[in-house]
C-alpha cells in the first residue's frame, strides 16, 4: 500500500485537514503530545477497515460535530484505489470503494452494502486489519509485547500473529470427523446382525415356494375349462354388442346431423342480419361520398393556403431585411453628414474663439506683470521654507504612513466584503444543492430498489426456468408412458395375445376391455402432454418477458456508480454549510469593527500623535505653509496669462489652417446630401422593395379566409367523413360475399336435412334387428363369476408365490447389502484412522510447531540484519526452541527436552538475559524483531510491504542510539515506498528531509508539510 492523499473532516481532533503523500519517501510526523499525530494514522485504519482505537463508532467524530468523513487514495499492485468512509452521529456509516481508470477518472467498485464493500476492499488489496497493524503499522507501546511474554507463551503470540489458529480449527474439525466416522462404524456393525439373521431363513422359503407352484398348476387346469365355455358365450354376446355399438354410432350421427342443421340455421340468421345492416349503411352512400369529397377539397385548399402563407411570410421577411438595410445605409450617410456639420460647427466655433482670444491681448499683458510680482514673493517664502523642510518632510511621511494604514484597512475591509459576498452566494446555492442531493439520493434509492426488483425478476426467472425443466421432464415421462402403452396395444393386436402385466392368456372380451382401457389411458396421457405443452409455451413467454425486463432494469441502474460519486460531491459541499454560516457571522462582526475604526479614526494612533507634535514645532518656528501655498497658488493661478500669451500665438497659426480646411468640408457636405437623396429615391434596394410589394400583392394571401377554411376543415374532420368513407368501401366489398355465403349456407342446410332423414331410417332398421337377437349376458355373468372366483384363487396363489419370490429377492439383496456394508465398514474405519492422523497433524505439536520451526530461522536472520544496522554489529539475537529439563527424574527418560521459545542476546561481553539490557538497547532489540515480524507477515499475506509506519517512543535512545536508529531507517528505506515515523524528538525531526508538523489549535489539529 502506497498512500497518495488523505483528506480528513471532523475526525477525532481534526476539523479539516489534507495530507498529500506524493513525493514523500521517508517522512517524520512530529508535534507535541496530544497534538493528533497518532490520530492521523488512525484515520487510515478507520477509512480502510472501519477500525480505530475509539470505543464506539460515534467517538471518532470531532466533539461538537454531527458527521465525519475520511477520503484515502493509495496504490496497490500498480492500481490506484480510493476509499471514502463517512458517518453521521447515531446513524449507519456509508462506504465507497473506487478504482482509477486509464482516463484518470474513478470507477465505483462499491457493493450493495457496507459489509459487501468491506469484503471487496479486503479481497482486492489482499490485506486485512490484523495483518496491517501487525506488519505495516508499528503501533505505539506494542514494540516489546513479544519480548515481555514468558518463553512458553511466546510461541502462542507468534502463532496468533501468523494466524495459525486456522490449523487449530482444522484439528478440531478433523477430530469431530473422526468421531463421526467412529459412530458410523459402530452403527454399521450393529446393522450387520439383522442381515445375517435374515440370510438363515432362505431354506424354509424355497420349500414353501415349491408347494405353492404345484397348487397353482392344478388351479390353472380347472380355470382353462371354465374359460373356454365363457369365451363361446362371449363371442355370441360380442356380435350382439357390435350391433349395439353400430346402433349407438348411428344415434351419435343422428344427433350430430341435428346439431349441424341447427348451427347452419343460426349462421343463416346471422348472415341475414349482417346483410340488413350493410344494406342500411349503403343507403347513405351519396351523403358519405359528398362529405368525403368536400373534406378532400378543403384539405387541398388548406394546403394551398398554407403554401401561400409560407411564401407570404418569406417575402415579408425579405422586405423587412431590405428596409433595415436601407435604413442602415441612410443612417450611415446621415451620420457622416452630422460629423461633417459638426466639423463645420467646430471650425466656426474655433474662429469665434480665435477672435475672442485676439481681443484679450492687452489684458494678457497686464496679467503677466502681476505674475512676475507674485513669483518674486514665492522666492522669498521658499528661502524661509528651507529652515523647516526636514519637519515638513517628516510630516508628509507621517501622512503617507497614515494613509497607507487606512488603505490597508480599506483593502482588508474590501476583502472581507468580497469573502462575505462569496460565502453568501455559496449559501444561496445551498437549497439548490440540497435539492440536488435529495434528488440524487432518491435516484440512488430508486436504483437500489430496481436492483432488488431485478434480483426478484432474476429469482422469478430461475423459478420459471426450473418449472419449465420440470415440465420438460414430465413431458418426457408421459411420452415414454405413451410409447409403452403403444407397445402394449401392438402386442394386444396379435391373435392369442397374453396379458402384458401377468402374462396370462386373454379372451376376446378381456382383450377388448384391456385395449379400451389402454387407449383411454393413452388419450388421458396425451391430454396431459397437451396441457404441459401449453404450460411450456406460457412459461417460455413469461421467461421472454422476464429477460426483457431484466435487460431493461440493467440499463436503468447503469448510472448507479456516477450517482454515488455525485452524491459524495454534493454531500461534501453540504457539509461545509454550517462552517460557511459561522464564517459569515465572523466576517460580518469583523467588517462592523473595521468600519467603526475607519469612521471614528481609531487607527494608527501613534502616527497621529507624532503628526500633532510636528505641527506644534512648525507653528513655533512661525512658518505658515498656507501662506506659501496661497502665494504659490496665486502665482500658479496667474500662470494662465503666460498660457494665454502662448495661446494667442497658437490661434494666429490656427487661423491659417481653418481658412484652408473649410472649403473642402463644404464640398463633402454637398456630396453626402446628394448620395442620401439618390439612396431614398432610385437605389437598387428601393427598387427591390417595390418589386417585393408587387409580389406580395400578386400572392393575394387572405388570413381571414385561411382561418375560416381551417375551421371548416376541423368541423368536417370531427364528423369523421374519411372513416365513414372507408367503412362504406368495406361494406361494398362485403355485401356480395355475404350474399354468396348465405346462398351456400342454405344449400348446405338442405343437404344436412336430407342426410339427417337417411340416418333416421337406418337407425329404425337397426333397432328392429337387435330386438330379434338372444341375450346371453346373464349366463355370461354366472360363468364369469365362476371364472373370477378361480382367478382370485389363482391370484392369491400367484401373490403368495410373488411374495415368496420377493422374499428370496430380498434375501439376495440382503446378501449383497451385507457384503456392501462390510466393504463400507472397511472404508469408514480407514477414514476414521485418516482423520485421527489429521487431528494430530493439525494440532499444536504438528503442522503449527513445524511452521514455527521453519519460520524462526528466517525471522532470526531478518532480525539480526536489522539489529546489525542499529547497533553497528554489536548485538546478535538467537531463538532457542528447546532446552534440557532440570529435574533428575526427567533426565532418566528418553525425551529429556522441553519446548520453549527463548531469546538469547549476545554482545561483545557474552550472552546475557534480555532483562539486563538498558532501555535504549532493549528498544533496538524490540524494534528489530518487530520490523522483521512485519516484513514476514506481509510476505505471508501475499502483499508486498511498501508502507511502514513507526509510531513508537524513541525517548530511551541516547544520541548515538538515535543516530544508529536513523541510519537503520535510512538503510531500510530502499525496501519501502513510504516510511512514516512519529516522534517529538528534535534530533529525529532534523534527520528527515520531509516533516509533517502537527499542532493543536482552537479549530482542531492542523497539518504543515515542510521540506
């Protein structure tokens, strides 16, 4: 993670702050205790993961404020991301996640809720909160957490940092699985006992089956004799039944013929009614035709008038343009005439002035004498002025300084008024922004509702799809049933066919009964298939509608990301409304104070006092600046006589120039007057206007006639003559067809009545023939009862035989099940042993211990590499994972070591315990181990450790230790894209090229970036 920009608003001690990280490699965050240094880093964890040191979510909001917002932009894996998290007090937070596109704009990756968006952030940046605070963020007070634990507890701390508790969960799951397989094994062993008892009954069942087969053979012989007699009677009865079926068919035909005659009679009646209606409509043919022609005539006339109106408008517009051009050219000529006349008037005025000036020559000479007198007086006063010049210069400087202060006050007052106007304008736009925010929120809500509705449409589509698949499966099932029934019918058509179910011979009566029953069932199934096909067609239509609706909704919610960005911008603008209001009040108060100071002169009081002292000194010197000014003013006032003398000389020269210019101006005036007269009388523009007037008269457009024609046309349209004309044409086409259909229906009715009478005669003849045939149904019924009795006895024996056969089959299945269960029991026992081994492998003494053993050499090498930079190769760390037991009894056993995680520290004097080292040395050891753990955790999470934040206390370091620590940070700097160090020590501040100074003010913590 490489930070680019962090924007804070009302977060902890910050009201408003922006920190740009671009160009920062190794920077120091410095400031006094409580200024807000750590809060700046807490903002990063809160905006990305929603976690901080605050007890509740509302505690991150600045005291007295209602909302908080943090905007963080950073780079991971060469992709630029932006996370915006905001919250209002007492309400749920809002989280936005965005990625920068190639065009430089941010595209939203925000999920449907805060939880989904948070999961998306962790998934994309491949870094969760625990890994971050244990790797990139070396938090204050946690450097010695690993070292202060007992040796037996350090493995657990290391396992927690490495997230090895996942293997503990796997161990518990494996143990639970082994218990399940053990219980399954016990149940399977219990289920084998009933199967073995069943297999012992096989001999008794086979003996009983043989007895049943002998009795079944005897009953079949007796049944065959009864069956032959029944078949003879049934054949005679079958012939009689065939004649009855023929009689029933004739009755059906007779009813159908009667129904056809009734239907044809109704059709004839309907056709005669339609013919009467059409005949009545055709009677209005002349009126409809006349109205339609009148409508068409008026439409053509209205179209011509509309064309005339357009042409009339074009000519009028052309005439207007030409008249405007004529007026413009005429105005230009008039303007030139006015200018020419103005020049002539000026010449006349100049001539009069020249004469008047020449007439004052004597008065000018007298004025020049007075001027010489006053100039002599000024020279005398100026000699007096030399004595008080320094005082006057100082007085002038004081006046300038006072005016400068007044100008600054006015400038500041103008700046305040400008700020007041700007804030007022911004506040005036607040309702508009609030309305836009409400509209955008409503649109976002609509998009979310549409997303929910789209999900419901999708679910409904899935439901319809599943229903369609069920229908297809049912159709295939019914089609298979029809195919099976068709095969049965094919078998039944063969002479001497047997029953398809029990393989028994069928007589003619039972065969016909089975055929009829099978055909009936086949028709019922076919009806079901037709119903299914109709349902499938309906389902396919619904699916099509759902797909179109889903695509339509997908287009409608496409702008969801842009709306989210717009909402964030509007929300940021609205958040500044309260601050603008407070600032406006402050500006108004300040403007009132400055205006009061300017009006009362309550500014630059020391300069005013000094100016009064200088005026008093000048008065004591008896120097009157006013007298000098009046005398000089009088001299200056009389200087106009010199000017007049030079003016008299000038006017004499001007008189000659005027005499040469006046004839040319008179000639130019005559030419312009002639051009104006010619333009208004016979110019090309005037001729075009005359031609256009003639053309307008020739067009002859009458607006009243046009309006009257349009009203008449509208009245005819309301009468719908065009529709009536179209219906008239259709009626003319239908009339001969209906007449022809009526004749055909009458002829068909005569044929159907003849057929009806013929079928009635045949029906009467068949009834007489059937009455003469004998009825064997009673005898057949008695014979059938005997056969049915024999059949029931036979069915009971067959059922018993089937049950015995089924028992034998079940015994065979039980035998197979017995063998299968024994095989499964073997597999279950194998799985039980596997999960037992997995439980041991995933336990603390298994994979976890092995991973720690494999990681410790890497951790030890990284720690010593960093520690060497910090101590100049003076300290060395070694991790010991096993040590010998102390008790004598344990030494006699084979395993005389115990697991531990001791940290052995060696220096130039040998090996010493960690507790004996000074605070500075202990901190360097802790820092080395902590930084090595951070790099290792980042590598295990799949993310490169590009950001390092060191929020630790360096107060335990002496000057040499600080220099080594700074050197170590500079040495590891190439391994990171950005390093941020939090401290308040002066030597640390000066060691970094970039410093981020944090200071506490009345308006919250403030940032200042120094290089």
